[in-house]
């Protein structure tokens, strides 16, 4: 499989990418196990990467982040008050 120009089956690519993303397998290790270059895996990962988020996605994420920070703040305040009572 390590020969230049040799194609890796789509199922094998998907499995390698899954192992890297979900199991945390280092890219160098996966490449060595399959007889391919690190660069090939980085290229596969790049092809699957999405571009920059749209403005609406960015706005939604900003609002979600703000809401979560408010919740964390409220919970921190309640925890602090509860600890003072005890």
C-alpha cells in the first residue's frame, strides 16, 4: 500500500480517519501501520474539513456561548452562596 500512486480503499481511509478522530490514534502511527505517508492522511483530513462558518452559524455559536457563560455564572454564584450557608 505504501507505493506511490497506489490508491487506498475508501473504507480503509474512513477507518483510519475515524481512528484518528475518535480514538486519538496519532497520525504517524496510523500511517506506519498502513504503509502510507503522514502527508497522505493530512491531505485526507484536509479534504474532509469544512470551510469557515457562515455568518449565521457564527452568530448562533456566539449566542450559544453567551448563554452557556450566563448559566455557568449563575451556577457558580449559587454554589458560592450554598457554601457560605454551610
